[in-house]
C-alpha cells in the first residue's frame, strides 16, 4: 500500500481511511467545519490554492462528488479540469497512467480519481511525481474516503460526539465503498455500537467489518439506533440474477416511518445518494424531519475543501 503520508507525517494522498491515524481524521473534520456555512450565506472563498491545478478523472458516473470536488477547488482559488475518462479505452490501467503523465506535464498538482476497478487510485499514487497528490473519489466497492469524512462530520454536527452512539449502516453493505469508509471513520472515532444490517446475500465476507454486530432484520438492527445510514443497492456491481426484487426488498428492508420509530426518537437518517425512493427508503423518511441527507451534501464541499487545503498546504514550500 502506497503511503498516504509524507515522511514528515503530513497528508499527501487520500486513498482510504483505513489505517489513517485518528489525529488526521479529526484535523480534517475540524478544518472542514470551518468551511461550513448555512444555506443562503456566501460560501467561504480563499486563494489558498492559487496557482494550483486540480484534475477530476472520473470513469464512473457521479453528481455530488464530482461537482463538490470542483466547487471545493474553485472556492480555494485553484484551476480545475474535468476529464470524462472512457473505461472502454483503458487497458488495465496502462492508458490511465498515460493520461496521468500527460496531466502531470500540464502542471496538474492534484488528481481526483473515481474508478470502478480496484487499485487504480493507488496505482496512480505510486507513479506520480513527488509534488502530485492523488485523492480517491470512490474506488470500486473498496473505499470512498471523502464520503466517510463527510458522514462523520454530519454525525458530529448533529450528535456532538461519537462515543456512546449506536450507528446502523443498512442495505447493500457487500458492494458498498460508502459503508467501508464509514466503518473505518466511525471505528477510529470511537463509535462502540456499530451495526451492519442487510439481507444475507448483501452481507460482506465474515473477515470484513470486524467488531460490527450483524443483523438481517431492521427490527433488531434499528433498535435504539442514534444514526441510521441507508444505502442503495449497487446494481452495477452485481449480475442481473443476483439483483433483489425491488418490491420485495422494500417490504423487508425499506426504511418507512414505522420502522424508523424502532430507532431512538432523535435518530438521524443519512443516505449518500443517489437514492432509490421506494426501494431502500420511503419518501416520507427521506424528506422527513429526521433526515440529514441534504446536510451531507453541503458537508461534502467543506470536507473536500479541507482535504485539498491539507494536501497542498502541507506540501514543501506549500501554498
Ligand atoms: C456513492 C458512490 O458513488 O459510492 N455516491 C456518492 O458518492 N455520494 C453511493 C452510491 O453510488 O450508492
């Protein structure tokens, strides 16, 4: 695994939250909080990244992540280029590296990468010049570190703490990079009661999610939860034959107001989006008073500003 930290301990790449020291996560959350503004207020602007160029290389669809990385970079004064890299034109990462070397020659300083293939962000990080940083914007089913950070920030804003919380992550855990990054963030931040709730076919392998209680029903999984994080079925990561029937899934695993009542009365409901209303979540819940889903989106820009500021600001002779 490529080291995400420089020899002086500062953050250079962000590829995964796994093994990222707690102090780094807390520092990023603190920094991100400073970039959060209420809706209607002007977002913070600075020149901290003036002269820096950020490239977004996405080979999988994205709305929130791509737009928020772009806004985050621009609000810090960076230049941004967006590349729609065609998966089909890429032979096992080789032409990805050629694209990356081209961008490097064009003075790109930060490569933001989303890819359906495991290992691509790491491959790029292992091959770029020492001044270049690589940020994962979602790697296969493995990792989505900025999502994990924005989820943690959202919980911190609403609950004020991590210790003592019961957090239930519900849905297609098996194929979810969001679940994996949330798991790493919540574990290191001290959530003791961390549960995964899924039908048996969508549970991860036994070796994964160590320390989490596994529930196959919402009835037991949501009981007295403080945080309920719902996930979409990752259709793109499974064969047609393995896809659960949407109506049957909603009947057993859909989050309705009645089921949410199993959790604590002040529980918050999260979802990384895109949502499939009527499959994993009812509209009454998604738009209801306990939903913090739109806060998650707002926090996404703040977290990505914090990460960009951190990797560039701590560079030798930094910004
Ligand atoms: C997620 C992703 O791409 O992993 N979306 C996001 O970044 N907010 C979740 C998903 O696609 O289900």
